[in-house]
């Protein structure tokens, strides 16, 4: 009996010794970190809005179904069973997340959600539905800028309380999250990881993109990419691949939104031709828009571009680039057509 008690006491002591006791200072640090992250999220919460509308048409296909359709499907069994006696949607469909961009009432969301909709409304977690109108669009990137009247809520949405954008590159080991508000007053968050490295994608704006994995579910389209301090790194938009999702960096977003506010659209440098690279021949012109800057400069399909603005084009990584600031600039081009080499000047225009 004494031996049994001794064995029991020894086993209990061994168990206690095997368990790692978390130091009090570490507990305090963890609680402090959680508290800091919670406060950061709380500050962001009021700027995460949800938009709805009477949906006329939605053209992106079943694989990109509206968030609101999924929410309605979730609610349907409760309605049919008599549990839900209030229809939160009425005739309108929830479109998805919109981030309140500034204290002037601009809301950034997806163009495909709003372009074929009418009677647009948006609301934050603590506001009523507010009528919204489209004031700017960027079709190539599927962005739309809405405007709501924030005058009655001026104290709540002052510029000094706006979310913080982050412009430096995130580190590969950083904790990153997607935050959306697909339903009014609900803020969802999922962790993602930065893509460590990649080859050039030749999108025309590689330097403005952040790739992360896993690819986001539909409810997180038009969400924001944030760090652990809830500083906004970028805006999530289609398309997504099987392997990653895509966010536009803050620096480029600032420029896009500024264009949409001032002009109602985004003007980009426009040359009016498309190139394709082949190892044996280099950069071949595949398409030329009739009447565009390249066409006016004499460039035609099947010409081989040898020099771009004084730089030889020999390898795939020499792929020529143009930027927003190139509008109105002259570009020196050297190309071959058959056995002839031609020098010309392209006057870069702006897309409309």
C-alpha cells in the first residue's frame, strides 16, 4: 500500500515536472499583443463597409458568385422553418465588401458588382444604409469608386481616425490577414502567406501587385490585405489563380483612386500595340490598333522590335514597360520589317 502511494506521488510529480509552466511575463506579453491587435482591428472596423443593390445583371459567372447569394442561401432554411421572421435583404442583394477610403465618403469596391446594378446603398457596422452613386471606374482592374453622404456622421468619420496604409514591402515571415465585411456589421479575417518568390508575370503592373496564398474565397473579394497591426497593404481583387490571390499595393491604389475622384476614370499610358517574345526572333508585334500611337508611327503587325527607348531588346527579361507618367512622352523605337531596319518615334497617348 505504501509502495502504491509512493508510485502515485512519484508519477504526479513527474507529470508536473513534464508540464511547461508559462511565465507570468510571457502571459502578460501575449495578452498585451492580443489587446494591441484587438484595438487595431477595432479602429479598422468602422471603415469596413458593405454594399447592396437591386441587381440587374452579374456577368462574372457562377464561379464568382456574389457574396450575398451565398448568404441568402444560408438564410433560406431558417425562413422556411419559420425561425427567421425578418427578411434582412428585401428586394436588394448584398454585393460584398467596400472599404471606406476617406472621410469624404468615397467607398472602394468592385466594378463588376456595381456596373449592372441600380439603387446602390452602403453601410458601416454602426450606420444605416446610405444611398451611394458610382463616381469613378477602372475597368481593366475591375475597380469602382462610390460616394456616400457622410455629413451626418462627420464626427465619427474624421480624417484623423482613418485607417493607416502601409507602403513598405512586407517580410516573408510576417503575419498577414485578409479582412472583409460581406455582411453589415460582420468583419471576417483569415490568415494568408506572402508568395516568397516568383518569375516575372508580365502583367504590365508586376511591381504594383502582392501575391499571397491560399487564394481567397469569394467572400474575400474586395477585401483588404493587412499586417498584424491592421495597417493596409493592399486591396484584393480578381483575378485569382489556383495557387494565389492578388492585391494591389497601396502606392498604386492612391494613384488609381486619385484619378477616379478627379476624372471619373483611370488614364493609363497607351501605345496601341501588343508584343510576343520568341527565342529565335525576339519581340514580334502581334497586334496594332488602327489609329493608335504605334499605328501612326508606322508600326505594323509582324514587325520585330529591336530597340525600345534606346535599350536593346534581346531576352525575355528585356520586356518593355510603360508607366502612368509616360503619357505624352515620346518613345524612340527601332524595328525590322523583312530586311529593312526602321527608326521611328511613338508619341504615347492615354487610354479613354
